[in-house]
C-alpha cells in the first residue's frame, strides 16, 4: 500500500486530534483528584512533624556522661543494668 502526501497529512491530523483529546481527558482527571484527611490523619501528621524535628540523640545527656567518664566519677550500677536487661526481655516476650 502506497501512502501519498495528502494521506500522510490526514493520518497525522488524526493522531494529533486523538492526542489532544487524551491530554484534555487526563487534565480533567488530574484536576479532580483530591485527598481528604480525617482528624486522626491530621493528628498523625502533626505528631510526625514534631518527631521529625526532635533529635535522635540527647546531646545534653551524652555530654554529661562524657564528662563523668573523663572525670572518673561515672559509676556502673550492676542492679540497673540487670533491671533493664530483664525489662527488655519481658517486653520482647510480650510484643514478640
């Protein structure tokens, strides 16, 4: 089949018209998309924002401990370590 110049132009116009229709339909869909957050969603976002601004490391506590270690006044209490180990183990049992 041989396509002449005028036939090619007609085919190109058809594709352009379909492409324009497709763009118009996707634009109307894009403009109509909406998200509504519930009150819980807003609260979760607020909490997330607060937590993202909170540092993971308590620098004041770290500096205190560093100074105590350097001064030789830091004491390790075996009872506290044992309590935390048992506490962690119990929490793991309950959760896991």
